[in-house]
């Protein structure tokens, strides 16, 4: 009953914020970037809540905590240091300044204006659409199952409820609504994370006893022959930490911050958020060794996704369980709204406005963006509802394919004047091809290694090709690097 009340209040608040955001949204720039007027704390929470979705708390933390034991905290450290702090310090100021110099709002627009590639924007937009839309569907799917299990609501009805709520506040309020809801959702995530770990540690007899029990029981549950190797651990650290540097839904937060002077504040706030949320999530996952004698099984297969949910259902009081449900819901909805916004922009801004009708009016651009956001949410519903095999594969490929395509081109675009159009195109192509081919060659279980290779190789391809191709125009470089 407590959970129903809290969830109802939460969802009603999200709708109210959408209506409020609508009053502040009068242009495409308002809808997609909040008019580039977002403060550091709100930007930090928007970055953090987009970064850490329900997948971290439910599936990822449980599976990796069981597989790595306390070593999983190296992944948490990488996320906080490289994925949060260093990302803001390395990317924040230059992204804010250069995207303003070039007057761009999206990753495909940035690549097009920075390197003047005729079809670069179209290719980048297709990559965003193809791989991020299934990713958003996977978040919908997780939310549907969460409501089905905890509220005995039919999976399809749960999906429809999530679509309705997310659609209302996103379509009405755009980025203004997203950032404010992210701030509220981020606060819930902080409170819920601390409360979760406090109760679990208390049940285990304190922090020292918890650590001692994990160390003692981990080799019993995972004999040395079955323990993941150092290569897998390093790949996971790299993929989940540096991968965010090439994800459009993450770097968009730097486009929108009010001014460069707020970057340091945003970096500190994001890092604090990441340390609290990701360390508690992964430590809770490693505590599965305290509360389980063996893995739960479903149809003869290990059910990693049930480790943390079953642990919470058994050991948390009703009131706190309601807060944790809000935590998971918040983590999912924030990620989902950012994914839908970026996916719809690939069509509305990058393809239609960029190629089909560049002279479209401000009012019609905003209307199209709202319309496509709604369309994409509905498409996400059908993808989540009907789990076709190739869609499931795209979900698994999404992180590596997008980060592999964009990470090196984006960083070279920010920092290296000698990078050429041909070099960037080669880098994007090599990252995408490697992410897809290695996924099938190495197998889904080794996808972190495949993704890591796909992200690293373009850093060598871009300079090699650039040194043998025509340098970029000097006037373009002066415009892009003005005051940088």
C-alpha cells in the first residue's frame, strides 16, 4: 500500500513537471537543450541519472557482484573517476564552447559541422536511431517486469502506464522537464541507495563482517577456475567508464549547461553522485555472497536478475522497499527520457531539418520534435512487447556500437585540428564494424571485450588516415576553436 501511494505521487509529480516545462519551451533549442541555461547541480543529476539506469541496480550489479566479488568495486571506481569526474573535466568546457561556436545541438550535427562531411550527419543519425531506440525499449521492458512482479499488474498494462507517464512529461516539457525530473529522481536514487546498503550491511552484522563474509564465501561460490579474468574486468571498467564519452545522450548534458564556469561544480556534483550510487549498487551485488548459498535458477539457467530483487524483497521493510522501487523507477525513467529525446532528434534535427527541409520554421521544428518523441515512445513499447531476436541482438550491441562509432571522432574533433573528414569517417566505420563483427566472433558473453576493442581501435585509425588526407579548412578551424 505504501508503495502504491508513493508511486502514484511520484508519477503525478512527473506529469506536473511536464506541464510546467511546456510553459518554458518555445523553441527547438529549448526542447532539446533547455535553451543552454541549465545549472551545474541539475546538469550533474541529469548526467548521473542517465548514466546509472535500473540495469545497474537489478541486472548488472547482481551478475557482476556474484562473478567478481569485491573486485566489482574496481568497476564502480572506474565509473566514478573516469565516467563521471574525468568526463566533465576533459569534455565539458570544450563541448560547451565548440558546440556553441558551431551552433549545433546533436552529435551528428557536431560531426557534420566540425568536419563538413556531406553524408556524415546522415550516417551518424542512422547509427543513433538504430542502436539507441532498442536500448530505450530494453529499459521499458525492465520497468514492465518490475511493476508486474511488485504490483501484480499485467506486463502489457505496466508498459502502457510507463509509456503514458514518460510521454506526457517528455513531449510537453522537453529538456526542461527532463532535467527537473532528473533532479528529483536523482535525489530519490541517493536516498534509496544509502538506505539499501545500510539495511543490508546491518543484516550482515556490520561493514567489517560483510566484507569478511564476501571474501570468505566468494571462492566457495566461484572457484578460481570459474572466476572471470583480469582482461574481462579491465574491459568492463573501460567499457562502462570511457564508453559514456561517446554516447550522445551523455555528452548532450555538456551542450546544455549554462556556462563554462560551472563545469567544475558540475564535475564535483556528478562525482559525488556517482560514488554514492554506483558503489552502493555494486557492493549490494557483491553482498549476494552473504545472503545466498547458490545462484537462483530459472528453467535450469542462472537468474542473475533475481539476485538483488529477491534479496531486497526478503530483507527490506515495506516502507524502504517502496523507496527502492522508486529508486529503480527513477533510474529507468531518467535514462529512458534521455534516450528517446536523442533518438527522436536523429530524425527531427539531423535527417529532416538537416537534409529534407532545412528551412522548416521554428514552430514546426518544435512540433515535429514533440511528435517524433511520442512516435518513438510508442515504437519502444512494441519493441519491448514483441521481443524479436534481431531486436534483442541490437539491445546487446547498442553500447559498444554507438560508443565505438563516436568516441574517437568526438574527442579528436574537440582536441586535434589536424583530424580530417576522411580520418573521422574511417574511425566511425571501423568502430561500428568492429563492434558488430567482434560481438558475433567472440560471443555475447565477451561483449565487453568486443566493445572495448571497438572503442580503442578508432583512436589509431583516425590519425593514420588523417595524416595521408587533405587537412581541414583553416577558416573552419578558426570558427570551431574560437576562444578555446
